[in-house]
């Protein structure tokens, strides 16, 4: 059987995989996107159950490869503010547009909107080839990586990028171990209509069992729910009658927006923390959830994956052809650039989840004092929100605000 070749193979056709392929193609690279799924996801009515809170930094990454303007803009909601409560005390922390330089704090985008836009852009990008196949094995040599695709011809690539999700088969094939912690929690997602308008404010309440988030949808009185709780409570919430779920949600949200008038179906998934011990080995690198899985309480999972995509695209897209023949140093630089920031977010979300689960009176008092102090200290609030929005830190060039967010030119 014949063998096909490509410069870079991207394994995994989710959002991160497709964005990675588009960024590399924008930089002039030849890319083959390998994924066994060929159909678009179904859109829930009227809103997807899976949505993502994207930072302004992520918006810049999507804009760089022509994706942001391809999205259906009427289905995007902006976060005009954010309010955080501790259920065990009256303390709260509030951010508004003034804290963020008079710009939206984030954008809520449905999964189907993102994936549809990616497919549209890929259809316009001649440098990306789609290959509907499953990787069954790999063979690494000094010159390339060979992907074994079952009844299809093998694919040889100078570099292979694993974007195949939290249970990444490619990570296992590459022999890269990961560290994992089971939170013993599930996140239940739903879309509900409330009695009162949300005003564009994202709200999060920390309960002992886990955080509850109500995120604004484009319509004035509908919100996306992300309710993290015990496995038992979550299964009940997924399977109970709509009326019972509405009553329970109104109770745990402390009736922030009045009564819960209607609800969609519910979907739940277990929560784990996972971090690959290495992001790169030989000619293979991990990107997005294949490298790290973070607790959803800060809504940063996809944002971290898009930063990974931007960082690897800069390393490989800017490299000379000679450097790409022996890419190990490029992949090592990518790993160093992203591992520290991802580990910091994994640690912060993990510790916040543990901290707000504590019920001892002294701990509750410290949480109350901490939230109150941060809420009153404007410089710290601005710094925190800038980090959350992808405005600060060691960011890839195309994720940064200002002149640095310009098309990249490859070295000769």
C-alpha cells in the first residue's frame, strides 16, 4: 500500500485541532488534519448545551486565522460583568467593564457555532487536507513519524500534533504518562429561562459541593447553567422532572434572577484533573486537552487549549524548512512556553475548588475577608481580571493585544 506524506499532521478534529491546523496554514505550512468524525454536531434548540466562555485573548487567536468573523455573531453573548459569591457568607467579588478597560470580560460561544465556523474556514484553506481516518498506531524514526491508519495508506509527517482530547489515544501511543485526580464531582449543564433579565452578568456561587455558574445567553432572560456537585446530586439533576430541577436550581442559586421558568434537557460529565508529564516527545507534541484537563470553575479549559495552539503554531509556523526537519528543539520550546502557565491554572482551580468546599468557621471567615479585600482593592481587581481575560502573562504573540497581534512572517 502506498504512503502519503505531509509536513505536519494534526490528529483530532475538535475545536483545538481545527484551530491549530488553520493557524499553521495561515503561517504557510502544509497540514493534514486526521480525524475519524466527518459530521457536524447537532445544534440543540434553541441553544447548545455545550458553550465556551472565551477570553479576549482567545478572540484574537480566532481572528488571526479568520475564524471570529465566520462565527454567527447573533448567537454570541458578551460578559459585561461578573459576580462571585460564597454561599457560606455574605462576601462577594464583582467585576465590571471598568475593571476590564471598558471592554467585554468574555464571550459565550456555542460549540456548534465554533465547529461550524471551523469547517467553513477549512473548506477555504488549500493548505489543509482533511483525512477521515483513525490512528491505530505510530512508528517514529529519525526522519519522521508514520501514522498507521488501518485500511488507509499510512501517513508520514515531520511533526505530529496530538489534539485528540482528554483521553488522547495518541498520548498513549507516544508513551507519555499523565497525572490524574478524580474530583468525585460531576458538572451538569443546561439552559434555562429566568424570571429576571441577566443584564449580561456572569454569576458564580461557591457551594460546599462545588460551584454553580449562570452565564448570560444572547437573549435577555436565558442563561447557561454549569452546576458542579456530587455525583449523586448530579445524576438526580440529569434525570429528575423539569419542575424538580427548576425548584432545586432556584434554591441553590439563592433566587438570583427570580424563578426558573423553563429548562432544557440536562447533560452531565465527570470532572478530573489531568496533566501530561511531558508535552513533547521526539517529533510528537500534545495540544489542548490531550496535555491538560482543568476544573471548569474558571471556564479556562478551551482558552488554555487555544493558547497552546497559538504557541505551537508560532514555533512551527515561523521555523525554517531546515529547522522543521529536526523539530525537537522547537517542540521543547513550545513545552517550556506553555507548561508553566497551564500548571499554574491547574493548581489555582484545584485549590479554589478545595478551599470553597471547606466548612470550618475559621476557613469561612478567611474566605469572607479575602473576597471583601479583593473587591475593595481596585489595582488587584484590575490585575486579576486582566489575567483572566488573557491580557497578561507570557502569551503567544497572536494572543496579545496591540501591534504584536499581526500576521507572522516565517524565517528564511
